[in-house]
């Protein structure tokens, strides 16, 4: 993780805001932070913003998503890992945060017993195609090297397009981190249609998002539309990653988890 953060930090231009035609903020860090409080339609078209996202959020979001994955009940984990081929979908996967957390989860779950799984297909869906180049540098990290990894991506919009996958590739596990906070409640039925289309029988859904009333209302609505029970937990702990002093001072990363996790069925 240190290497990824250092590489992306080295590529951020902290002075870009001075010649920026879009932002009226005094720094790129403020522009990045404030976007999450000013609108739900976040614009990820700025390369500097995307790189800052990796520096500021990758460790803590990975930690939060890993906590969410650890909420999957043991019998469901056994069922998932007893498959020879496991299909995973990360919706709103952005830079590959969800892939990274999944890779770590898979690594830890196989520490003491290798299980059956020998091929994993991970589909990352994100309407922002500009994430693709960044994701390619992140989404395979920590993946166990004795399993075949098939990385796929799709730049569809989960509420405007109809997603589709071949029957053999339908997801057994769907991971959704900080996407629902960016969707309108009115668009949830279309989103749920897509979830059903891309998922296999008995698929598990794992959600990580802001622990805020409006977001929790949307997530409960989503489970109602899925007709699924769910379990949940709140995360508040430190992400466990220590930033170099200079990186910490210049990029003001989020280091404490501030999210809520849900696990249910599709
Ligand atoms: C806050 S980022 C989360 C990235 C990553 N999952 C994480 O937890 O760090 C939200 C992502 O959802 C994507 N997104 C937002 N609305 C979307 C939509 N309607 N369809 C597809 N992707 C969407 C954005 O482009 C962005 O990459």
C-alpha cells in the first residue's frame, strides 16, 4: 500500500488549482473534499482529483470494504469459496478500491485452507471511463498468485443502461462501496433491476457507504426492493495505514473509517 500511495502522491500536482478553470477553491484538496458535500453528482473528470482520491481514500476505503466483506456469515463464505469459479462484481468501483479489498479478503480467507476456488472473475463497473487507467494499476494488487484472475471492466451507467453478463459469469458476490450515496432514491428500482440481471442465484450483496440518515434510508429501500433481510455494522476505527508525514500534511487523507456496512441477498 505504501508504494501505491507514494506513486500516486508523486503524480499529484498540488498547484493545479491555480490555473484551474473549473474550481474556485483555494486548493485541490478542498476541491476534492468539498465535492462530496455539495452535490450527489460528483464529477471525476479531473485527473488530479482522481489521483488525490487514491492518495486520500484508498487505504481507508479498502479497510472499510474489507470490514464489510468480513460481515458475510461463515456458511455463505464457505459456499462462495467452494465454487471452482467465483464471479464478483464491483459496482461504482472507481479506482479499484473494491477489487483491492476483495483481493485482501480472499487472501485472508485462504490463509489456513486453500478452498476450492481456482478462477475468479472480477467485473468492475463504473460510468467514469477515466478511472480505467488508474484501476489497472491497483485492482490486481494483493491477489493470491495461485488463483487465476480474470479482470473485466464495463463503463455503463448503472441507472441509465441495462447491464448484462453471460449466464456463466453472473455474480456470486456484488460489492458496492460509496455508490448508493451518489444515486437518487428514485433511481433505485432501475438499479435493483440491474442487480438482479447480473447476479447468480443466492448471490450476496455487500455494501459500504456513508453512515448518514439519507444514505441509510436509500440502502434500506434497496433491501426492501430486493426483498432481502440484511445485517449491518458501523465502522469507526483507524484504517491501520500510516502515511508519511509529508503526504499526510499535504493531502489530508481520511484515516478513520466513517462508514456503515450491510450484507444481504440478491
Ligand atoms: C465515491 S466513488 C467510490 C469508488 C470506490 N467504490 C470506493 O469505495 O473508493 C463512486 C464511484 O461511483 C461511480 N458512479 C456514480 N454513479 C454511477 C452510476 N450511475 N453508474 C456507474 N457508476 C457510477 C463514480 O464514477 C465513482 O467512481
